[in-house]
């Protein structure tokens, strides 16, 4: 078990002022609605949408169906269409400046300063941010046959979007912080027959299928860069589900787009264009896709179902005409009911060059000197993970508590100047209260601990500047 770096919250930072906002938002499209039996386990495991990657089998032809909700659907000819989503307002207050701001990733080290228009400055650890945002709202569509035939391959489609995309630049209407463009999250079709499932399109990657439960981090999962590996990538994959009595197994294998976008190498798309890059990326130029596979076992436990999975990843990044830097990971994941109303969930990983999945605190390779051509370049190893306890406090499942920790730990002895993030750890606690069957209010507190390295003669030395911060988020969500 990895060591998690946590220190006292109140010994290092000022308690943030808490702003309380209560706003009710409703959105309903007048399609045909059919009632459905609630699934309390689904409520506890994902408040936004059910993920097909984390379940051993699909119980519905809708791959992303949020099963605890009444279905908002209609039949058009031979096609059944479902519309789903979450209208979400987040209000967050922090006692330090956070990288990511409305989706905190890590606090800016205390040695940094924030400049104000009058020329004054203040340490980053003493600047309080207050954020109101609705851009993490999600909506999506499912398409499938209205009357699927038996003993045939059954097709279905998922299209899912949020508003976490880019902001337009407009000098005449300088409100770009609230004019967000839609962003494609998922777009895939699948074929199912018996225990087989074939999928093509953009979806969550195969390994590390779980995320911490949070309404503060929907555009980006809670724990990204701090122990939670994640990515949504174009892919082709096959899955086989098989049952042995009460035990179910799931085997997944696929090839995915080899996308790195490493900030250290400048492997980023051209700004302001509709193409990926002016020169292609170093992953694509390695001439091989990402390879991933996962095996999971599920079994009834404590009145629910426990699942344990192990997955692997391998890919290559072209850093020279005849030189590749490999990317690999071994990951485990689990969702284990401890007693009937308490669930343990978590993931762990070890690997190298994990920047495609925001591992290594968004560091994949280390290189010197500061600019290309580099005389030294090699992959950065990392290990980490997260763990979460879910407590369904009441019989009606309208009161749910979450408590967890996470950490990402790059291999410090491999760091070089220009790549100095040494550790990123966080802890969080949240309370979800269902006001109605469709409206949820969530209160979340998170504490972030960020560590950097100083260098002596080009080698890692003593601990460098650190960042510590607390974030309080209030979320109001209408789910349909």
C-alpha cells in the first residue's frame, strides 16, 4: 500500500468563508417517460451516469443508462431514443489558488505570488477563489432498436456531451468565462450478442474504469493528477462476459488512439485550428496504437455485488527518428461491499510515462536542457491510487456520505530540472442529499497537499516549494 501524504488542515491554512447558494434548475424534454424500479447501488456508485466499463454485464440495451432514474425516451419508427443528463451548478470556495480552479488539480506552491492590477502581489496560498459555474452539466443520447431480435447482434449508440469545452474570444462581449462551447465526451456504437460486446468509438479507456464519486469534478474526475488514472479515447474493443453460477467474469481487450500531449515535449494541438496538430503527435508517429486489457470478477457480497479487476496498458512515444519511449501501466480496481450499506471502492497503479492518463502529476518524460534538442530524455515512473468509503446512511438512500484519499507519487530520483512535481495527495469528504427523486444537493470538502523538488547540480535534492489548500464545493444537480 502506497504512503499517503496528509497533514493537518487547520495548521497551515485559513478556514475559507462559506457561501451558501440554493437554486433549483429544471429541464424536461416532453418525450414519452416510462417508470422504472430504482437501483440504490447505482445511486451510490455514480451520481452522474452509469459506466458500462465498470460493470461485468449490461442489463439494458442502453450502454450509458442511469438506471436509478425514470427513463426519458420515445420510439421513432424502429429506433428507441433516450435522452439523459445532469443540469449542474457548482459553487466553490478555496483558501488558496488552485491549478484547474473550478476543477482543482493541485494548489500552487506557497512561494508563488499572484499579481493584482494595482501592482500589488500576494502569496498564492493567501488568495481565495470563489467560483460559480454550470459548465460541468452533461447531456447525452442513446439509440437502439425498439424491438431487438433474439440470437442476433443488437446494435446501440451513445453520444454524450458537456459544456467543459473552449471559451470563445470576443472583445465586444468580454464574458468568455461563461460562454463555454460543448465538448464531446463519448461517441461510440456497440454490438451485443450473448456474452459478447464489440465497441467502436470514443469511450473511457479500458484500465482504471472507476472514478471517485463527486459532483465537483465531472468535466475532469476527482483525483485526476492525484491518483486517479483516466482518459476518454477513440478505440476499438471486445468484451466477453461469462457466468459461473453466482460468479461473473469480464474480459476486455482493445486498441486505443496513442495520444500523449506531453507538455514537456510540446506535443499539443495547434491553438485555434480544427486539426489535431500542424505536425501530428509523438504518439501517432510511433506507428502503433495503445494496447489495453482488463480482467474482472464479480460475486454477490453483503446483499450487493463485489467486483475486482486488474488491467494492463502498453504504448510507445516517438522521441527520435529511431527512438521510442515506452508507456506502460499495471492497474487494479475494486468495488467491495463491506456490509449492506457500506461500500469500499478504489484503484491503484504503477507504471511509466503515464501522461496520457494524467499520471505522474501530468508528467510523462523528463528531459534536459530546457528546450529541444534534448541531451537527456527518459520516461518518468509513478505509482499511486485512491480509496473511498461510501455510507448509505438511511434506508431511503436519500442521505449518502463519501470519504476518501488519493495520491500520485512520481519516482523522485528520476526527476530533472523542468520536471519537479514530486507528490500530489488529497483527502475529501462529501454529503449527498436527495431533495427529490431528481434533485440532489451535495456538500464536498477537499484538502490538497502538493510537493515539489529542488535540484542540486542537476540532480534531485531537498524538498522544494509546497502547496496546501482547502476547497469547499456546493453542488445542485437535476438529473434526468
